[in-house]
C-alpha cells in the first residue's frame, strides 16, 4: 500500500512515516522544509520537496491514502500574520483535497488540534464540546476539519481528524526541534543543555493544585500509532473526529520536576505573568478512540516522555 505523508519532515510526521515504513507501507513524504528537516525524513521513504499548493503534481492514482501533517502551527504567529495560516493551512489543504479528488485517492487522516475547542466549557474535553478557537491557528485547523466533512458527504471521502493536545518524547531517532521553540519540555531541556539560562513559568496563581497550568501530554509514539489505526478506520462517505490524550494532566511545575529528575539539572525557574487566553486546565477525553479503535497509550508517564526527548536532545548536541 502506497501512502503520502504531507509534512513528513516535521516532528510528528517523521515519526508516523517511520512507523508506516516499519509496518510495511510504501511511503512518500511531501514537505517544503520551511519548518521541517531533510534528515528527519526516514530512510526508505521517497521525498518530494514541494508546497501543498503543488499537490496536483504529486498526488496520483498510485496512492492509497494520505496522512496530512503539513501546516504552520505557531499560535502567536497566527495572530500576527493570519494570512500565512489561511494560505498554507486552509488553501493548501484545499489544493490537496482537489488533487486527491482528481486522482480518486479517497482516504485521509488529518492532523487536527485541540486548539479547535478554544476555552473549554468543561474538562475533560470530549468530541461533543463546542468549537470556538481563540486564535487563527485553531480557526484554520477547524476550517480544514469542516472541509473534510463536506468532502466526505459530497464526494465519498473517508476521513479521520485526530485532535491532539501536547505531544512529547521521541521515537525511532526522531524528535522535536523548532527554529522558534514554544513548547514546555523542549524549553526545559534547552535550559539543561545551557542554551537558555532559565525557564519562565507564565503564572503561579491559576486555580490548580500548585497554581500552574495543567496540560495533557501524549507520547509521540502513541500518537503515531493512533494514525495507523485511523487510516484503517477510514470509511467512504464518513468523517470521524477523535481526541487524543492521556486523559490526565500534568502541571507546569510537575513537568519541570520531571525534567530535573531526568537531566539532573536544577533548571532555574522564573515566575512571570499569566499569558492572555491561556486556559487553566486542558485535558482530553480519549474515550471515543479507545472504544472504537481500541487505542491505548503505552507511554503515559511524563518521566518517560521527558527521558525520550532528553535522549534525542543529547544525540544532537
């Protein structure tokens, strides 16, 4: 079976591509390398350097399905330069769907996000929660979710959107590395390697047990495995949505303590003001995907996620 992985030179896309190859699939990675890395494309995968806008030149009837990760994903940037997110995430995805329709490729798994929900009305968040994104990034991903629903109803596409929360860890030698790092675990590890002097905690007065924000973390290997299950679950004329998370949250302080245990570094912390728009708690309910696709996280421990990320970080320093 031949599959196209868009954004397969990025963090999650590279791990999924590696798992697909390990499972015996033939894989082609499409990535413009604007945020991805050529050396993150797994050995054994074909590589096409192209934009999503050029999907028509890449997608052919030879493909049996698409796993779609290519997107811009910086929340702050999406507010400062929203046009980039509409053009890349929405227009690019539409170009991909047009190419798939023309080539009669009728299965897609989409990398969506919990940012589609915005401020949660209740926790844990399940798939029936209202969608009210608070930033352009979330709006762009929700727009693609809705495109997939329309494509399924009108043209028989089989689609699955996976909405996930905070991804962590490393797998198959592939891990998280961004030119602009905004995620807690990589920032903590940058302090441990000396790239940063300290870690800034955005508020210590939240209504949580230790006063810091609580987030749901999922190991990238568990996340990748869910994509393979979702691919098998794609059914014509159907668009399914699944949340992915551990169902339990870790506070900022708990994550920092895990990083201290793993690295042996004190990781100095400075408490700063809250960031506007940050919810106190974001935790997923993954009961639907557990029940329907029999998915279970194999690595729910925060220390394991941090340790795998740390091993990857040290391998590159």
